[in-house]
C-alpha cells in the first residue's frame, strides 16, 4: 500500500491516539487528546501523519522555538516497521523546519527505549549529555 505523508487532520485524532498507545508513547500524566488540541494552536503545519488506504500508520509532531527544532510523538505502526515510514516522517519534518530557518533539531528518547538508538543514529542524530528537567504548568 502506498503511504503518503501529510498534515494531520482533526479526523485523524482517534487513530493517532490509538497508534501512540499501541507503541507506548502515552503516559498517564499526559492526555494525548489535550496534546493534540494544544499542538493545533501552535504550528499545526508541523504535525504530520503517514497514511495509506487503511488509515494512519505513523505520526510525528515537530516544533520550532526560534533557536532549535524538536521532534515528538514519532511513531510507526508495529506492523509497518521496516518500510521507511518513520524515516520519511522525520525527513519531511526536517524539511519543514529548514523552511522556517531552523538550524538544528533535537529529540528526547526515554532511557528504556533502547531499540530506537540505531534508528536515530542512522538518521544522523548524535547523543549528548544533558540534564533534562521539566515542570508542569497546567495539570491535565
């Protein structure tokens, strides 16, 4: 089946949330529906899905703050892994970030998600040491 990379549409919401849940990207303290709603108010053109005739098979959410770009929620249906879908999603997100003048892109990988290290290395991402912190401003 032919996979196209396109901008997220509100009609994709349930399929995207199911995908994120299937691949373990959701966490109890983050409401994925709220994350989508918030993204649609800020750079919605940087929220992409991979879809074929059967529906959504991948996603990536990108953002640019004027200093660096970020990638979030990169996911591919487990049944479709190895077809280059995630690579295409990252490449398209990077193209859109470059169009905005973004000089670099970063992403965070949870420590237990070791299986993606080789994937990101193959795409040119390099690990670096940093102390990543966060603070919730609005409780979901």
